[in-house]
């Protein structure tokens, strides 16, 4: 016969929490970030984030958000490394991972005060406090807002993987208190940087307007295209590009650790979605047809009659989770439609498709749409630009830029994975028609490996390898982001 022994469940002791704090913050003793993180090559977004995070003059918390597995935690450690190298007191920098069990039910303010107590700090002034995986704390946005108000001399930086939840709650509660920084999947430019392949490209100038703009030439187009295809299949996530074992089975890593957690846990929990199968089926349909035109009417029919309003909400949720991006349509005259009946949808990075289905080779039937997805995924990093596409009865142009005030076309790009049109530019009938109608005297056309300029019906067509164009858009985006941040 067993005897029941009465036991009281005690909360974790303060000393146990302090012990964990010392473990997570080795620089309190050594003055350095552990080598595992400090030896990793930083993402190119790191400089922009460091500039924002290190600015003590702005009384706001910084929220680093983005999809799962894009390197947010690593970026936090690189930021800490930068602070230490800049001479900041290592004993006034605290890193706390909120998912740590001993921090359960401990408020952010308690954690900060315990950090100060553990290190013997008498004043909060000049502290940098990093809270990782903030979504694991209920009502985190209320806690964080209170901290910002209570400790004006402290810089609070938080990160989280549930991008949709963070953005929603940040917008609701953080007005005037939070600054958001979105870390997207890898650009092709970052892929080249992380794998140390910059020797495959060299700076050049692209004729544009009355002058030129900064661009690039391929030194070895064949080798560059090999990596471009690898980027399309596996290049969205830092961990994947360095691991051949993950690339041999991308579905196991990307689908289970990135897609499924968002579709089965993050979004249902945030928005109260009851039929997860409907959401999953919709995302699978979009992934298979990335770059194609959709309508709610067609989606409703193909999904067995799911209500159009429900489908619209699901699409909004998938966009909030940074899994897809919706692109709106105009026509040959660049008209703004009062009712949006058709639109295109793209994966935010093409490797999501490989994880769900299978990697593609250079001659696969759907490689053209994935090249288009790769190009659009670079433009999605420009949160100040709304890309469009044009379609009318007799033609379509893949990518156009419109003036925000006048709605007039500023530029046009036709995305091809083919050299055919370099030899036969007159076959680009839709692009030429669009340029003539809207008085554009130049446009860009991507190819497999041909580069050059051809005049056609008074329009200057600049042909560029798709890999080079994709790289250039990502590279120039970072430059422009830096200028916008000042």
C-alpha cells in the first residue's frame, strides 16, 4: 500500500533565477559573447538593427520581429557583441530568453530588477535589456510599455518568432512606445554574403534615364546561377544554407519547424481559427501556385465552398505571419480598380515551396514562377514600396512601379527565365505595348545568362540575368533602408 506524502509546490527560488541569469550573461564576467555566436557571420541587416538598438536617445522599446528561423536570436547576440566592442559596461547588458522555465510567471520588471540585483547594480541608467522570444509571456506588450514608461534611461530590445502576434499586439498597445524592425528571410544578396561568394559579381553601372544607376555584372554566370537555384530551393534561412543534411530533407526542417508551427499553433492561437485544415489547404494551394493570379471566387470553388470572407481573413493572417504577400493588379492604362477582383500571391521566399513539395532544377516546369517569386521576395523587403503587376485582355507585365500620387507608371520589369527574348525582343508585345501606352522609354527584362541593351520600337530594353537582378534589388534595398533610417 502506497502512502501519499503531502508536498507544497514552491515557486523557483530567487537564487535559481539569479543562477540562470549569470549563465545567460557570461559577459558579466568575461566581457565577451560566447564564441558560438561571436564567430558567426552577421546578416547584412545587422548594421541597421544595431544602429537602432544602440540609440539610447530614443525613449522607445525596439521589437525585432520576423518569421521563424531567420536569425533573430543570433542578431541579438551580435548586437550585444557590438555594444561590448563599443565600450558599454558589460554588467549593464542583460539577455533573457523568456521561454526559459525558471522565468515562468515572472514579470519583465521583476526579471530586470533581479538582473540588477544579481550584478549589484545600483542604478538602471544606461542598461540594455534584451528579452528573447517575448511571445511566451502573456500580455507582454502591457509589461513592455510599463517598462518603457518606468525606466526612461534603459533601452529595452525584444524579439519574437510569432510575427503576426507581435505585430498585432505592438500596433494595439505600443503606439509611441515601440519601434518595430522586421527581419525577413535571407535576400539573395545576403546568401552570397554569408557563403562568401562576392567574387561572383562585380560592381557596374546600368543605363537608366538620362544617366546611370549602380548595378552589377556576373563574373561567372554559370556558377552564379548554380547558387541562384540553390537559393530558390534552400536559401531563405541561414541554418539551411550551411547544412547539406537539412538540404537533403528540407521538408523535415522547414515544414515541421517553420510552416507547421505557424499554421497549426501561432495563427490558430492568435485568431481563434477552428478549422486548421482549411488554412493549411489554402497555404498549400498558394505555395504550389506562387506567382499566379487568384480570385476569391476561384479559391472558394477550388476549396469546396469555403466562404469568401473566411478566405480573405486567412489570406490576411498568412500575410501577417510573413508567409505570403499579395500583389495588386492594374491594366495597360495603369488604372486603379475600385473593386479588387484578381490579385497575385507570392511566397515570401521560394524555399518554402521546396519544403512542401520538392526542390526544382533549372529546367523544371515551375522554375519560371519560382524565379519570379525570388525576384518579388527581394522587393518585399522594401516596406516603403508597393509593387504592382499589369494585366489586360491581350497581355501582362510582371512587375511595375507606380507613382504614389499620380498613379502613373515609373518603371516596368518583365521576369523571364529564358534567353529567347534577348534574341527576339519584338516578341515582348505586352511589355512594349505597356511602355508605349504609358510613355516609358525603357524597361528591364531578365534572362538566364544574357546581358545587354537593345532598342526596340523606340524603347530601350535592358536584358539582365535573373540572378544578377535579384542580387541587385536586395543589395540596393539595404542601401536605401540605411539612408531612410538616417
